[in-house]
């Protein structure tokens, strides 16, 4: 059996699947993301139970970041300068491998979600981005079907954005104030409006959607111009605001779909195919990939 672990800003999802069918978890457990020590110990407990139930042959870990996901680095497996209090500098991977010494994959939660969403669409299109907008903002990007940034990057959260002329909010990013994450993340929406986007009264919700679409369309355009994405999936808690994804698409259409005169079809914006599940399924798929790679190396 293989195990996938997704550590998000508010919750952790652990799941088990058969090695030859990683997209179909046979067991899962969800619990809140607390301080590092108790959270990691609970994941370790899940691994011990999975080992007892039938053995663990590989694990995939997909975490909020930023991360050191460069296998050549001495800090590989570590959460780095994250905005989540108490987690900066936390070694996440090593304590898990102390429980099960097996092949492992370690990447960002958005990278894992991008892999799962890409494979759910039959690996088409090849140039693809999965963006999550929740406690923070992140993006997993595939170019010609391959994940971009084995070191854990790209890090889109802190892009500088052009302010909406009606927006006087200072921003919530503890590093930059009014970067993309500072203006468009879930905490930014709640601080600016006094509630999350889905809970706002109709008039305030429309105003919130207008601002949010303005900022997310800038991210979509940047990804299109820099890496040539053809499809951007928008997930996360903020993306559940009714009408938001359509508003981002409309905003892009006003700019000719960010085609930029290239002759390419307009950039498409869609919701996830597996809402709430793509991160952990991607972690399971990457665990299966790690196991297959280990088997290939054993035969070299």
C-alpha cells in the first residue's frame, strides 16, 4: 500500500491506496493542522496504523509552503519561511521516514494538486497551472506535462500586483503587505470585508468578487505570458465564492484571454475536477511514481 499526506493551512488529510490505483483511496483520515509537533505525531500515528494494516511501500507528502523540496539540499523536507505561525524551519519529512523507511516524494500541496488535476484531464493540455486561493496563494505549474520547479518553486504568492483603483486595503502579508497574497488570500478577504466571500451579503459579495477577479486575472495573465499556460484551475476556499471563477474568466476575456497576439487560443479558467481531494490524490500518485522510480533504479 502507498500513503499520501496533504498538510494544508487548516487541515491535514492522510490517505492509503493500492500501489496500482493511486487515484482511488481506500482509507483516509482528516484532522486539523495544529502546531508542528502534535500534527507530525498524528501523521506518524497514521503511518504506524497503515503499516500495521498491510504495510507501507511508499509515501507522498504534499505540504503548504514555501518548502525546501530540492533533494540535493541538506534541508530537504523542511518547511521554510511560511506565513503559518510556528511552522517555519520545521522538518516535516524526516520524522515520517523514521516511521517507514520507504521511497518518498516531497513537494508543495499545489504541485500535488496540479499533478492530480492534470492526470484527471488525460494530461491535456500540456501547459497547465493549478492555483489555490485560501489561507495563502500558491501555484503548481506543468510545462509539457512536467512539474516546474523541483526545488519547490515557483512562488507566486508574493508577486507585486497593480492595485484596483477602489481598493484602499493595506494588505495582510507579513512580508510585503499588499502583494498578491496580501490582497487576495482568504485572510485578506475576511479582514477587508469582515467575513469570507461566500458568507457576505449580495452587494458586498459582488464588490469582493470584482476585486478578487481583478487580482487573480493578473496572476493568470502573468502565468500565460511567462510560462505559456493554456488552462488555469482555481481551487481553495476563496474559489468557492459563487461566481468568482466566472468573473476571473470574464476579466481575462476583456484582455483577449491573455493571448497577447500570439495566435494561441484564449487562456481557460476552470474549477477543480476533484474539489477538496486533488492534493491528497496527487500525493498518492507521486508516491506511486517514487515507488516505480525506486524499482527502475534497482534494476539498473
